[in-house]
């Protein structure tokens, strides 16, 4: 059975190894945490997992949300980071030894200016589908 820890470990490894992403965001500003000193830009991610039994096999549907924050170059920098995320994630299975990822699909993308008038936030939501190996 795939665990959330395995998914987070695989996701973190992919993100910090991707040159397109790390050219725009420091590896210490990528993760399922927010930097304590509000370093910009940064990528925060979170996931929720739904388990399903299909034909006597367990399958997982994972909803993965990326929140990209930037103050540098405003919306342009956020869009660059989201393009790099999409290249790294959309249609590219997130492989874990204990299960087969057969789908990684971007569902939505929404950039916006935050209430402070300085910070741009873009949210990307993906769905990942897993079956047991």
C-alpha cells in the first residue's frame, strides 16, 4: 500500500532535482511547509488521498495542490514557475516502488494578486492515480 510519506518523498525528490524549477526557486523554498522567513519565491504543496477498491484491488486517487508565491517580477515570475511545474508534472507519472502511477493530470491553474498588493499566488491542482504493484 502506498503511503502519503512515500508520495511526498517522491514528489520532493522530483521537484528539487528539476533544473527548470530550481533555476527559479531555491530548493530550501520547495516543500509541504512555508519558509519561516517568508522567502520569495516559494512553492508550497499539499495533498489529499482517497482510497478506492476496484475489482478487488486497491487504487488511490491523490489530489495535489501547488501554491506558488512570488514578489519578484510579480505575475511573470509566478507564471514562469508554474510553467516549470507543469513541465515536471503534467502527464509524467510520479513513480513509487510500491505502486504504479498511471495518470498525472493538471486540473486547474489560477494566478492572482494577494490582498497585500505585492505578493502573487498561483495555484495548480493535479490528480494522480495509483494502483498497487
